C-alpha cells in the first residue's frame, strides 16, 4: 500500500519499532522527517495536539501511538502476522510491558550523563538543554528512574530476555511477533545511539544475536516525502468513515457516558500530556477517533488506542 506516510526522525526508538515492522511486512512507505522536539507545526496541524513520535498518516487519517499503528499495519498486510493466533494475548501483554517498563529503564540508562554527552556530542551545547527541557515538559509528574536504579533493572530485563531467545530465534518461537518489535527498539537505542554504553549487552550474547536477526529484517521500501506534501495529501483526501478505515472494529462501546458527536479531548495517561480536541466519531473496544478541522489540512480523523489514553468531554460540552 503506497499511501502509508510515517512521520518520524532517525534516532527515535519508537520509530525504529515501526520502521522494522514495515520491513517485516515488506511494505512501501513514505518517510517524513520531523523535529525531535517542539515546535512541530506540521505534526500539530495533523494531530491537533498530540506530539509524540511517530505518527502514521493514510490520506486524511492520522494514527497515533505505535500500539495502534501496529494494528493498522496488520490490517494493511496480514502476512506475516504480528499477532500469531496462539500468541494474540501474550504478545500484546509483553509488548505493553516492553513499551513501558523496559523502555523507561533502558532510556534512563541510555541518557545518563555519559550517554547524553555522546548523543549530543556533535550538536551545539544548547541542543542538549533544549532536548532535556522538552522531555521534562512531556514527563509531567512521572517518576523517572535514577541511572543507578535503571542500570540494575535493565541488566535484569536483559537476562530475562536472554532466557527467551536462548531457546528460540525470536522471543516466542521461530518468527518475530509484536513483542519482538516492542522489545527491540530501546535496546537498539543502546547499541546504535549510545555505543559508549552498549557494553551492558555483553553479558547476554544471546540478546545480541537476536538483535542481529531483528536488524536484518530491514525497513521495507522507504521513499522520502516532505511534510508540506503530507499536509497536501491530507487536505486533498476525505477521512475514511468509521468501520471502513484501517482499524478492524467499529461497534460503539460506551464506557464513559459520552455520546458520539460530542466535543471531547483525548490525552495520554502519562508521557506527553498535550490534549487533542475534536468531535468523537468512534469509540470502539480498541480505539477512539476524533474528527478535527484545520485550515491547512481540512477535515481529518485522528485515531488513538483506548489503552494508555484518557477520554473526556470538552469543557462546556
């Protein structure tokens, strides 16, 4: 499907998760490189507030959060599957742990002072400060691990992952599933972005071998695209109707007492507190969809997973 547009930047770990998933499914996609920190005017024009990386765009539909983007890719190209039938539950649960607990331990280790110095070694001094302030604004009241605590946790998690890949080529068998892609990306950041600290991987050679197998998957058929062109695509398209888009379920599931057609906001539970406002046009078992209108994009549908996001009525609604 040539209409997949990924808004990302090269050093983004969650973007690497999706780049590899695109490669696993041998999909063609357009690459829009976005800023790592605010301001992100083109991203905000598409999402209305959500600013985490990456986002996936298909025409006038914008998909937020890599858990939801993986569902989109599964619908676009069911084979090879990210969710093998016998692993549907455990692969999602494990991926959620990896995208949360494992990720934050790894990144607290990766961006300790020595790691941060390497990441920003070729950037002007103000770049590191700007990045730190940007991520502090996104963290809100989150409790972040100190480097020493993160190092202990990360070592333990690597040993546990090693136990799994000593038995199989991938975490749960002979083929990767969504859990592999979610587990890989924070470890990829250690190996590729902060090689100064990558010796933590030396104690688990089975993990390094598994990482080699994951890296060999590649990124699929990427072609460069501009943010201006992506916004032009959105403006020239119509959002797909609920039930006909790239998310499988469509039945309304009301857990909030909020009717379809109500002005609402959707906000991440923890990291990235910026709300997205719009009109609720879908609330299913797995996702929310908001209709937004913008002068640059026209009408767009912005999609979020239910898990990890908070739905509220807009003030005055």
